[in-house]
C-alpha cells in the first residue's frame, strides 16, 4: 500500500462534468501537496469520466465509478470507505466547489498546533453557476462561534454555521465522536452534514473557526440548498433535533427542544403554503405537545391551518402573518 497521505480529500460527484475539472485543479493546486484525492462518480450520465481521465496521471488521484447511482449520502460514504486507512486528516470537496490555494495549509497548521481539535473550519463565499461571488456564506447566520477554539453547540443548534467544504477533520478524534462507522448517517440526504456536526459536537468534539474566506460554494439548479428543496431539508432538520435527544448534553436539552419546535413551525408554514395541510397539522400537533404553553407562532399556525379557506387565501394569510412577525422582530424593545 502507498504511504499514507497527510490529508484525504473526498470528491463525490454526479453529472458535474462542467464543474469537476475546476474542483480537481483546486485540490491538486494546494500549496500543501501531501494529499490524496478520492473521486467517487455516482454513475454519471454526462462526460464526467472523460473529463477526469487526464488527471489520473497524477498518482495522488484515485477514481471510482459506481455501477449504478446509489444516492447522494451513500456516495459520500463510498468516498470515505475508499480513502487511505492511515491518513491523518479528511476533508470534503464536492465536484462543483473549489478552494483558495492555501486553504489546506492554513487549516492543517492550526490542527497540528493543537492535538485537542477534532476539526478546523473557515469561511467562504456562495457563488453563482459561473463562479461569481454572491455573498459571504457566514452572512446567512445570526449565530456564529467566536474565532478560534470553540464548542459552540448552542449556536450550532440555532443554525448550521459549519461550511462542510471547509471542515478539516482529525480522523483519530473524529472517529471517537462519531457514533457510526461511515461518514454520514444513512437516511439524511439534504442535511447529512448538519446531522454529523450535531452528532460529534454533542459527544464532545472541539472545533476551531478561522474567519478567513478560503472556499467557494457554487449554487446552481442541482444544488440541495435551492428553494425547491426547503421542505425536504426542513423535514430532515426536524429529524436531526429528534435524533439529537440520544446525545444532547443535559444542560442544552431546553435549547434542543426550542430548536426542534422552531423547525417544526417553519416546516408547517412551508407545508401549508404548499397546500399540504394534513402533514402541516400533524407537525403542529407534535410541536404543541413539546410545550405546555404553545408559542404565538404555533397558535397562529393552528388557527390558519383550520380556517375553511381556499389555498390561495390561506397562503396570503401566511404571508401577512410572516411579515408582521418579521416587523415585530425588527422593532426596538
């Protein structure tokens, strides 16, 4: 077997022939060269295999093609299975994203200086399909960890501030905190990374946040973060906070419940707008059971959900309620 690389880079892909060369060159062009790049092609039907072929002359690149499409999360897990068993660090680079040339060296230097760190992560940009920056990824979130070493679990419950494409994980500690042998929990296809961060941080993982913008996350019609995927993503976030009950630190149980309720309410609102009243009502009943004094948002949701109105009028009521809630949040105390 080849000598173990310092860093294993995992690149799952499906029909990203138009993007993958840029991503591969970003990985191979890092100023830290002690790497392996594991590409797992999920039975692409485009020219992915032909685009990748010239890069296989580099001994650091390994290409695997699944005989059939096994799904997104299993393909991430396949990458994880294929990496060298003794590499020290692992990081994900999806085939439509890329890094600044010094990103790995900066993250590795921080990790090498403190053996207690389970992972090191940094900031980056969301970009359009052509690669033009749209905004800084961290600007999406109201709750962030402080720069440096952290266990910002309460902030993580409130929003997923960990930009997966920037997370360098120390495998020895990562494996201790992760309650399953593969990379991601099966059954999570829209937010598997969020489930992973909650899993390992609930169990004691320590992170380090470097607030430098060193990565680029491309948003395009195949991205899982676009609007059409909001409902399935919210369903998974509800499951994340239900699953987190198995490992939540006792002092954060109230925070877990509060964030479970808020995800349930957000999901119910989306479902009602989409005309999926029955599922919305089931979610609202569950949310109310979590709180002996249901929040105003849940009470409003129940009221609107049970009005004998057309879908169009109900949707307009939702927009009005959301606008009023937004103004209330912005009003000074």
